[in-house]
């Protein structure tokens, strides 16, 4: 009598599937939180348009999410980067990239610059992923680097014209002078010759000696009394 192998019920299969999906959702959320910004920057370098870069990255992440359970030991970031490069390289010809930091570069040059200099991928791996010889990838990278070095500096924006009837802008304030140190010797103004010469003194009036108190009365009394009589014993 043979025993049949135990077949899991549909309830157990559904429970395992639900647990795997919950684990996938948690792992995918952690992956997008850690690598989403870098992937978005790479997509912006390729497309040159932030809105187009978000649409491209959304399609890439949707593909990675769908294949998450089938990835075993593969790096999800490498899968997402490969999908990003593949979708950008296989886009319609009329959707040419324009704008952004790599505005003067072609689509192929954008791919090589982004993979080689931003992502740091070796020339052999870049050539294998793009389907080009390594010498071709090296030549494209050198040409793109020379184009970026010869890029002229952007001109400063012109000041906006003031509307009619608006008051003229106030002149710029003069720069503030540094404070004078306390130990600095301050120069004193030189005195004028008129201030240093002594002022001429006024002529003094002649001083008349004032008579002694009672002197006038004595003289009047002597004149009224007449000559005095000689004293006794005095010679005439």
C-alpha cells in the first residue's frame, strides 16, 4: 500500500503567497527609499526633462516590482539601471533628449557619460550593455568630455526693466568704514597765528593819588586860622 504525498491545501498556498507579497512590498519600499534618488538623477541626466525622467523611472520601477519575486541573488539596483538604459536606448527616434546638464550631447553620448562618469561603470561593461566595441565607447566618452569642457559659461541675466511711472531705484549705500581703533592717535588741528599771539592791552589811565581821608578839611582849617605863633624858646 503506497502513501500519497501530502498536497498543501489552497489555503496554505494562499497564505504563503500573501506572506511573500508582503515581504516583497517591504523590500521594494526599502529599495526605492535608498536608490530612488540616484535612479531619478540618472534618468534626469539622460532625458534632460524632470517630468520625462519621472515617467521613465516609474516605468522602470514597475518592471522591477513585477520581477521582484523572480530575482534570487541578483542586485535589484543593477536590474533597475539596466532597465533604465534599455528603455532610454529603445525609445522612439522622435523623442530626442534636450535640455538639462548634458544639453549639447547626443543621446548616445548621454548614455556613455551617465554610465561611465556618473554610475562609474567600466568601459567593457558599458560596451557590453550598449552593444558597442570598447574602443567606440572610449571615443564617445572622450568626445563628450571635450564638448562639455568647451561649453561657454552662461551669461548673467539682464536686469528687469522698471515699469513706466515707477520711481527710480535708490542708489546703493556706501560701504561702511572699519571702526577706528581706540589706540590710534588723533591729529589735533594746528592753532592759527591769531589765536597764539597775545591780545594788545588797553592804555592805562594816569593814576591820580587820592587825598587822605580828612586832608581837605585840615587844609581849610589851617588857611582860616592863619599863621601859627612861634613856640616858646624858638628863634624869631
